[in-house]
C-alpha cells in the first residue's frame, strides 16, 4: 500500500495493523446509504470483507461540530444496518488489536444471535404449519 493514499496518520496506523495480521481490507470502498430520504454513496475508511464490517477513523478531537457529525454518521450507519467499528485516536494508543477483535466478535455475535432468532421463528412457524396441515388432511379423510 502506498502511504499517500491514506488521509491521516491514524488511517496509516490502522492499515499497517491490518496488514500485519494479514486481515484483508478495502480502503474507502463505497457503500450505498439512505440519508435524509436520498440514496448516497459514503466511503467508510476501511471495509473488512471477511466480516462485512467497516472501520471508520474519527481523528479530530475536542471539536464540538465534528463530534456532532460523528454521532450523525454512526446513527445513519445503524439505520442502514451497516456494521461500523468506530476508531478514535485514544483507541490506537491503547491495545488496538484487542479492541478490534472484541468489536468484531461483538458484531458477529450479534449477527449470529439475530440469525438464530430468525431460524427459531422459522422453525416454530413451520411446525405450526405442518401440524395444522396434518390436522386439515385428517379432517378431510372423514368427510
């Protein structure tokens, strides 16, 4: 990767880390967002295609306007069911590897829990349908 393609030192640190653990990523891959009634293309900093998760680096500190835009951006990603892991300068100073693995785990666990719930609902509905279908056929035999 060429250093010039990253917009900040923080993004470079993230890219170097992802490369050091051989985790495939795409830099600023476009994603379709529904925002204020319009469809737009946003470019989160990193996409982790193996997990369908994005990383967004928020590098400015102590800027109230920037903080407001962060909240808006994260809420918009959530409304669009896009998994975003926010990364801040203090996150990079701390144990970034542990933070990232914990956040990926939480995201995947949440997806799996949702899938298990859907599968449980489907199986429950299927059993009810099969039971009512059997009862219907039994009642038809005697008419």
